[in-house]
């Protein structure tokens, strides 16, 4: 049975109950009926007759009778209510009214939007060839985890060999000039020129990736083939590879793309209408459908300085820890930017909410046949729960499903079936 059929059935049953319970509009009430009705509420009448006028039909204070005075709904403030008396103790059960209790718990007010994951651009690098040459060795593959300064490939070229040879040669010349200068055979100027030539040669070699230790090692092994080792700038994962052994590469060509996926970026698109509530530093929850809506938590670190003129949305960036490597680039997620958190809020199921005259209400159970339509103020909503800011305590019993039948009974006089008073 779908929800629409159930609502229609509830309305029909509720109307039938109203017709059965309130007869002042439909005809004369017998003396026996009056005696039975008065007897059922004799206790209430006795308790309240000295303080306020009672509704003889429903056994509640006249100014609190919601059935007789449904127009009061528009004037009720949070915490105030109207009493709704049912025809019998079993009426609520007959129409399928379900009860539950309000609870105290944590909830957050949030702005919801969509997100797309990307690599952290501060931890993404293209490993390129600093000089043209032939790839002699490829040490890693797609998906390989590499450490900082780990060799990923080796390249040979005449330019590389020439640069290293020049550094070695200028070092030998410098040592000779220092010795001759110490013996006062050469002038200071010649020593300074040798030092300058060696510094220039070493700088060129370092630009290619050779260290002083590499140059010193090659001085002692002049017959070894000189190859440039391409190294990873930081620890991460190889996510792209174009390097092929034996291929000729040009200077600047990307051989690998390296990413550290321990942190990912989530790029958000935030509607212009809610930008005033968004601040850098706010916590953001992201739910990825790829992982059965598992929640990932990050921090908002950047908000765009402009709004897209077509979509009227602003981009924002969230940094999300990804220690297990579950998140991948181009994944989609639903994001919640937490703008306010409440640790001890009164919570009620969202299904308990009724609306009348633009005001939110819940039905609070007072007795088996007596309910109160109580005005409330609501705050955050999440996971089928709503925060009740005012009007409800954390332990009160409320209607959580099929409150439509009670609402129909409450408004029965508007439909021509209620009390005539």
C-alpha cells in the first residue's frame, strides 16, 4: 500500500471517527449519549471546573480545545498547543498512528552541495627529462610506490657525458692551480679563473641532477658510461608513465607523473545564495557513493574570489585526509559544509513534523485519547532527524508516523464535522 493510499484511508477513517464522536453538528444528542460523554470526562471536569470553562464536548479547557477552535493554530508560539481529544482510547491505534520519543543528541546545521575529488596540486609532480637523451633504464611502473630521491629512470646522452667530463676536468685543473699557487709559480688571477671555471661546470652538472659526490665518483671511474639518474622529488605513487626503455626523449618531456594521495582535494560548487554562511576553516563531510556513502571529513581551505556568471556558483576547495588511499581523482561525492553544531539538541524524526498556517507542529501524546498539537521551532535537519529549538522536551512521547489522521481530526470543524461551539 503506497503512502498516498494510506493517507486517503487515514483521512476516511479519521472523518468516520469524527462523525462518530462529535454529533452536535449532525443532529440531536440523546440524553444517554450526553450522560456517557459527560461521565467519560468527569474527572477532567471536576479538576478544572473551578479554574476555567471546559469544553463539554471534549473535556478540555475551552480555550485549549483545538477541535472547537482550530483558528488558534495561527497564534500559537513555540511550546504552546491545542488539545485534540479522540473519540475513544483505541482511535489512534485504529488509524495507524505510530508513537516515538524525542531524544537528546548531536546534530549539525549544514549547507549541502556536490563535490569532485582531485589530486592535491601541492603534492603532484611531473618528472621530466632535464636534457635530451636516450632512456637506458626504467625502474618503476604505474602504481609503483616510490620514496623521496628514489631513481625512477636513467638517461644517457653526449651532452650529459660532456657536462660531467667538463666538471671533472675543471676540478683537476683547479687542484693543479692550487698546488702551483702554493709554490708561488702561478699568479692569483689564474687560480681565481680556475675556481670560476670549476664552479660554472659544477653548476651545469648540478642542473642536470648530478651532485658533488657523483662528480667525485666519476673522477675515479673514468671508463664508466655516464648516465643521468632521474629521481622522484618526494614520496608518492606513479600515476602516469610515458617513459619507454630505448626511446629518445627531448629536454622537458614528462616521463612520469607522481602524486602523494595521502591528502586529496574536493572541489565544491557553492550556490551564491548561501556564500555568506561559508568560511575558510569550516569542517566538511563528504559521502562517496563508491564506498556505500562512507563519510570522509575535511577542512575548507579556499573559496573562490568570483562567482560563475552562468551557474551563479563559487568554487571552493576542501583538503581531505586519505591515508588508506580509498579516494581517487574524478570521484563524485555529496558534501555538507557544517556551519553550526549542536551537541545536546532535542531531536525528533522528520516524519513527526506537521505544518498548518505555515507553522511547524508535532503531536504530543497526553493520554490514550488525548493529544496536543504543539507549535515548535525547528533548526537543522539531517538523516531524517530534525532539531527542535523550542517547544519540545527530550523525553516526550510524540506521533512519528501517520499524524495526518490526527491533523484531520484537529481540523474537523473546518470540514463541517466538528463541534458546533
